[in-house]
């Protein structure tokens, strides 16, 4: 019973702390390391290095890796078999908060 009570108190304390961090803005703090891909060799976007910065109403911010959070979404129409430039859009739920251009090049 004491364990359940302590868990409930911990949950309430953590929830009230998170209410103070009301997100008012999202931005790309760092783009992924990779922006050039090889046609016919690469077949997926590599988001390693991508950092999103969340700003709160009280002026604080947090930074998160793309792979650390489940609410990030990337939309693109990259054809990894066709050389060219492609636009990649970053979403937080349904809100777009940034984009980048990647390049697919022909193999040497």
C-alpha cells in the first residue's frame, strides 16, 4: 500500500512539473549529419544528428534527438533510385516546424 501511495505522489509531482513546460515553439536546432545519398545504394533517410529544440512559455527550452522522441514525423517523396534534390519536411504531430534539402547523387 505504501508503494502505491509513493508512486501516486511521484506521478502527481512529475505531472505538475511538466505542466510548467508548456510548449509554445518547436525548431530545428541541428540538421541530420547526412544530406547526400547515393542513388541505388542508399534506400532510407538517416536522421542521425537531428536535434529538435522545444521552447516553453516560461522561456526554458529542451533539446531532443529525433530518435529519442515518438512525436517527430518526417515527410518526403525521395526517390532513392533517381539523382536529384528532394525536400524533407519535419512535423511535430500535424505542425510543420522545419525542412531541409537532401541530394541523391549518381554512383561513380
